[in-house]
C-alpha cells in the first residue's frame, strides 16, 4: 500500500481564501435557504446543474447563464447551481472532478481539491449560490464554507458518518430516499442529523479531532424515485408527508426530477418538472423545491481516459440543455406569478 501526505484544510484556505465580500454573499444565500426551509418565505429553490462537473470552463459558462436568468425569476424562484464534484458509484467509473481532475486516471486528489475550491470561489465571486452532494465528509472540510445547500445521496443516506457530518452544518441538507425507494432510511437520517453528536473528524490543521455538533434543523427529505418506481406524483408526496408526520417531522419534500423519477431520460425530466410545477401552482404546499440535471448541451458523451472531451456536455448522466432549462424556469416563474395575481383579486 502506497501513501502520500496531504496538505491541511487551513493551508488551502490560506492559498485560496474566502474574502469578506464573497463570505457575505454566501451568508446571505444561506439565510435565504434556511428561511425557505423554515417556511418564512415562499421562494421555490431550483437546484440546477450537471450530473457531475468535469470542466471548470464549462461550469463557469453555465454559471454565467444562471446569473443572467437569476434576476428575471428571483421574485418566485431561488436558482442554485448544482456543483457536484464527487460522483458516487454503484460499482466503478469516473469518480468526479475532485478525484480525477485531469480526466486521465491519475487520481490526483490534491489537485482535484484545489480545482474544486477554485471553482467554488469563482462562483461565489459571480454571486452564484451553490449546492453539492457530500460523498466523503473528509474532502468536504476543504470547501464546505463555500456551499449554500448540501445533499446526502441515495447510496449514503443510511450512513452514520454522514448523519454526524450533516449535523455540524449550518445550512440546509437534503437526504435522498435510497436506491430501492425506501423513505424510512432518509427520514431516520434527517432525525439523526437534527440532533447533536460528538464524533471523530479532522480539524483545519488536518489532525484528528473530536467534533461536537449542535444539530442541523434544516435537514429535509428528497424524493428521487428508484429503479422500480417514481415518487413525484401527488399521491407519493402525500405518502411521504404522512410517513414523516408519524416520525414527528413536518418539513416539506424536494423533488429530484432526474434519477429514478426520470429513468435517466433527459426528456422525461422535463415531464416530471411540469407535473410537479403544476402541483405547486395548484396549491400543493408540501413541495419544497425541485432538482434538475441540466448542462449547456443535452444528453451526455462517452468518456475514456485520455480521449478528447467536450467541456459542454456531461460525461456521466444525461442532462437537459440550457435552452430547455431556461424555458422550464421561465414557465414556472410565470405560472407562479399568475397564481399570485389571482390570489390578490
């Protein structure tokens, strides 16, 4: 077994600092996110971006398009860029920008973490709120200060380590139902993450440390479907709310339009988005927001180490195009404005 030393989070913070202006932007976005989860404001969060970031160039171009759209829809929607840098795998495959930033199989994690922090600081400077899935709580120590909304994926929702980590975060964290569609696993994790924990982790110097968390009251359920069924319809949402209620939870649920709910068909994502949006416009108050796998170009491309790769099309799950994304968000924004206008008459 070969091992190499790794720089500490503190050293990376010194190398790539979070400046006061960007820190204030992130703090403001986190406050909006927490107020949404608490039911204090009616904005609908839309988590939107590629399945996995593989190109900083492409990610920054996508972010600029979100920024251009943001003001147009900000009265009703809260668009958050999906910046997933670790790709969880059922078996094997490319594990994400953090693990293989040069797309060549060298697994240069040290460079990958630097690339991730660079990207997130650039997005903060652009004024873009970001969301990511925390696959490895140790790698998250290098960039969690730059994130507005976190997620724990279907493969790790049952993990005690992830519950403990989520309990230490000061922004919303969504737990997805597991790959079989089981909701109880995620609900138990939500409850666990809302409690305080003492657990072993690393401090900013990279040394083992005991962490005492305070519990995270902004954890929530994400319905992402399964290999066998979808769960974005009104009956499934009502069932999820009922099951949560029996555990003492009253929070809303966020709908993932991809994965099991779309059967990884980008066209189906649009259908799911429209159906869930219709539920929101019709007064379904149990829906917190939506998630889309979207990128500059529709679909995905085959990936091989060392091959020529386009920066504008996903190399993992297929995505909807930016043009379709723009259309969907504008449609929901206009629909919600019409509903609000009718309520004022």
